[in-house]
């Protein structure tokens, strides 16, 4: 039930943290290697963290040949995040990963705020990816679109099996002395506490519109925060910025979530999904955890 948000945990540097999760989500992989944006690429703010990494990654071939076998040794399900700059980029990544038995789920990063966007609609990317794989396919969406529920419906109708909500939202921080942007690119993706109510709203709207399985993420720091995302409609929760500050946070949030669940009269976290919605809505099936305490 607990995952990491893509890009917020290096499993090969912190394998014990990765093993404490119910699944590990990789950093986004693109067909060709990318160095990412120029430094400065990370800045702390009073309300969270700004980053403009820009999809830095070793590229698809090197990832599959060198990194994937090592990640498989962690012994937890692997979700691979893929990105690109055209429909063909996504299709190419998904096709290659479909043949890799180590990969349990593919997440389409459709919402990175730190690279130049292209214009193909979400539905076209999801449809092209769906044609290349039988593996579970999740669409990671931006909270900045005018109607996230409509985009969620489009992703579902194009063949997505689930949604990841939400990615970071664009923000800007200025140096207190020079009044110039603190990130070299200017604006970057804002994560952390300020994202929490935005994520809740997106999960709530997308669940009401689609009833799809949803990985909820955005500003989760406590078991209570995780519980609220579940109630809004998520059936999995991903941890992001908090992992930078407290690598041991997974066990704490897992224990807090179980306590919160019990205090609210639910048998398990899997039964909380959709509780914030009107009675009578059919929730997705409860997700089994690989860690007994969260079952």
C-alpha cells in the first residue's frame, strides 16, 4: 500500500528504505540518456521543496541492462516510470519494458513540469502505450490541468489501469538578497506540504469520475495524511519529499496509518478507500500489502 513517488528515493543508495515499501517506483526513464537541467536544481521553501531536475536518467538501454537487474534484487515489486517528448518515445519505452519480467507495473509520467512540454493529448500517449504491453499501466497526471477528472476519464478510456495523483505543481522561489530565481531554470516543481490539499482535491475528483485504482501522493508526512488520501479515493499512497528528510519515515507512517484506521472504525486501510464520498459507491478491491502491519 505504501510506495515512493518517482524520483524521491534512490533504491540502490538506500536499499533498506526501498525494501520497507510495498513497491518501489523508479525515477523516470526516457529512450535516450538525459543530463537534466543546469544547476541549481533544488531549493527548499517554507512550504515545501522546489526541483527542476529535468528527467535526468541513464536512458532506456542502460537502465534495462545495468540498473533493472540490481533493482530486482531488492525483492519488492518494481514500478518503472517512463517519460518522453513524443508518443513514440513512450511507446518505445513501454515496448522494451513489457519484455522485462522484473517489471510489475509501468507508470507513464505525463506531467513533468521541468521539461518543455509537447502537445499530444494524454489519451494518445496512453493508447499507444497500451498497445505495447499487457502489464498494469498507470497514468501520472498533473494537478494543474483545468479538469483533472476529465483527463482521468480520458486516460481510463484509452486503456490505463490506474492513476497516479499528483505530480508536482509549478512554483517559484526568489533569493532573499538578489531577488533572482533560486533555480537556474526559474520555476520548478513544488512538492511537500503545500501540495497536500491540491492532491486531495485531484484524487477526490478523479475517483468520483472513474472509480479507478489510484496512487495518491502529495505532501504526505503522517499516517493521518495517508488516511485522508485513501478516504478521498486512493487505494495506495506514495511518499515523496518526506523521504529526503526522514528515510525511516515509512515504518512510522505505516504504524500511524494502522492506528488512524482503527480509530475511525475501519478493519484495515484497504477498507478506507472512498470513505469521503457518498455512501454506496463501490470502492476498488483492497490492495494487499507485503508488510503485515499494513494489511
